[in-house]
C-alpha cells in the first residue's frame, strides 16, 4: 500500500534554470491538483458557510445532526484504542518472534484494506443478521446486534484493523530488539520493557496510525450504511446523516454536516504531516 | 501448535503467548468469522442458483460498468500520479509542500463527502458543470462521473508508490547519459522509466483495486440507473434493500473473489518491484 510518508526532499531537485518544459509541467501539476483536489474541498466550505455562520450553526445544532456527531465521536473513542492495542500486539508478535505462518498472518491482517466497504457490511450482516450464521442463536437469546450501535463498532473495527499494525511493523522491524533484550536481561519485566523501552521508540508511529485509523472510522460510509440501518437519531453516523440530508434536498444541512468531516480531514492531514516528521526524525 | 515447534526463535523477549493469543482471537472474531459467514451463506445457495444470479443481465451490466469506469479512473490516476510524482521530486516551486500535503486528501476525506462535493461541482449548475454540460460533456449522473469519483478516492496510490522510487534514483546514470549526448526524452524513456515502471504498475493496480470496490463517492454522483450507471457495489446494496439476501450474498462473493485476485496481483507486483529495486 502507498503509505505517503515520503518527505519532500530539496537536495534531489534540480536547481538549474527552468526550461519551458519544466514550467509547463509544474503549471500542469499545480493546476490539476487545484482543480481535482482543491475545488471539491472549496465547494464544501463555501456551500456550508454560503448562508452565513448563523445558518451553519442552526443546521449543525439540529438534534439529529448533533446526535450523528456524537455517535461518530463515540465510535472513534471505542474503536481507535482497541485497534491501537491490536496493532501493538500484531507488531510485537511478527517483529519480535519468528514462527511458521508469520508472513501469512501479515497478509491476513491486511485483508480488510482490500475488501470493499460494501462487502465488509455484507459479511457482518450474514454473521449477526437474522438471516446470518449466528442469527438463530442471537434471536433465541434475545440479543440484537444488527442495526444497533454495537454493529457500527464491530464493522468499524473490521475496516480499520490494519491501520496501526502496518505503521508499526516496518518501524519495529528496522529498530530491532537489541534494546528490549538488554532491558529483559537486566531484569526488567515484560511490561516495564514495553512501557520504558519500546513505547518511547514507537510513540509517533503509533499516533500516526491512530490518526489515520480515526479518519477512516469517522468517515466510513458503505459498511456502516449496511449494518447500522441508518435510523435517524439512533444509529445514524455523520456520513450517513450527510446522505440523508442530501436526499431530503436539505443541501445546506448536508454541507454543514459534511464540512465538519472535511475539517477533520484537514486536521488529519496537518497531524499526519507533523507526525511523519517526528516518526522519521 | 506453535509453542512446541523448534522453528520458533523466541530469544529472551516475553509476550509470545499473549500477543499470539490476542492476535488470533481478534482476527478470528473480527475478520475470519464474518468472512466465513458470508462464504457459508453463498455456499447454501447451490451452484445453479449462484451462477444464475451472478450471470444475470443486470449483474453482467454492472461488471461492465464497474470495470470500464475503474479502467478510466486508473488511466486518469496513472497520468496524474506520474506527473505529480515527477514534479514533486524533481522540481522546486512555491507551494510545493502544500500540494504534497494535499495529495493525501482523498484518503483523509470520507468518500461520501467526496461524492457530495463532486456531484455539486459537476451538476448542471455547479462550478464545472455549468461550462461542461453546454459543451455536451455530462459528468454528474453519467458513467464519466463514476470514473471521476473513483479517480478522486484512489488518487494518492500512484503518486505515493512512484515518489519514493524516483527519490532514491541516483543521478549518475542520467548524468552519464547526458554527457554521452542523450536527449531528456531519451533519458526518461530508457533510464528512468524502466526503473520506476514496477512501482508505477503497483500503484496503478492498487488504484484499480480500490476503484472496483468504491461505493460512498459513487452513490452520490452516479444517479444509480440500472444498466446505465449502476456499479456492482451499488447493486449489492440495492439487493439488500429489497431483502433479496441470496442475490446480495452471491454478488458480494464475486466482489470478494475479485478483491482477493487483485490482492494477489498487487502482492506479486510489489514482490517483483522489491526484487527489482534490490538488483539495481
């Protein structure tokens, strides 16, 4: 996967005079980026604030939108820490030990990245839904998972489970285990070694993975739209609320809700930029 | 099965048992069990029913539309990505860092928000649509819109795979070629292109794979007309809405198989790229 951690380097660039070709290529790159990436971003904010801040505020504080914001934040609060712990476990396992099936396990962890969000939703429906594998069992015990908030948590765990692991694995592989082995040999316990030796070395990459994980959790649409049932004011996350408002022809409301997610996306890019620099010294 | 094996090099570090336990348990509950549930559901259909669902006219038309638009999207991203990677690595200009940061926007922005923005920009009264539609170029609610939505959501792949390779390229070979009188185009064609080609191919394959499964952005811009602008992921969603679970399971199974084939392809390309990088 492309992980975008390539820093722009100055030294490789040619400092010679700019030929006409070079100017043309730069103009084409800047122009296309502005049209392709800049304009969609601009249209979100201009549409959200086109009617003034007052209108924006009225739309954003509409009860079902407020509930969607809360549910989206709650999902991130539940899902991101779990996948951080999972990511640390996987990374520790595959970088500190060699065992049969190790490469297979690394590939397996990456599976959710290759699966369409729609397929992610469908597989959960056929596990927990009334037509699904566990459906009869859950019904017999009067447990309902599909079309509830826990279903949103579960499917979000699925779509984002590789994020932290794939930031940590290459880093911990390169760092090696010499420092940790020294700590253990000197009598530190496993947890002491982790918190005092490993964690300081991986903290920026861990945060970086968490930021990317968070962005995906908050923005997930296809998978959540299948498992949540998108019940207004109950299981509607913010991206689903945007679609609902758009289909209601409430464009201003849709863009107001969308602009909060676009703002989070911009914040993600800024954090990503900072953490990339920290993680790679 | 693992702890007794002599092939395990445990060393002095603790935590093998617990991390293995947590990882396997999590993978089984979160990834394997749901996948198994859908495979079982599909298997319960029987081959004849499965085949008739996945080869129905409507399903076949969604494959055609999905593959066609994903191919266009990949072509857009391959050219855009190559240009951007080249310009960002080789040239200095004001605003370069801003553009380098903005490249990742499609991965940070929720796909549904991208779809909403794109349909607004390309609709008849939109910033682009008001000029394009009178010229006869229809993008919103047309196949081209699907391609643009796919291209947007998978735009960073080619750039981010080609960029590091281009950066690591040492310029002594280029300088040698230049001294020997090679033109810039010849240098690119015969020296740079062969070096970045595996990465370029890997990025394009990732972009294509992502496009095949895209849903959020497309649902806003495609107009969702059967046989015209209906992609496979959308048909799965529609079948679920109609409570036609067998059809949804069978079509999702097709998407899953294609996703695994694409995963295999990209892994093979990336392994080739790695060997290629080590040799050169």
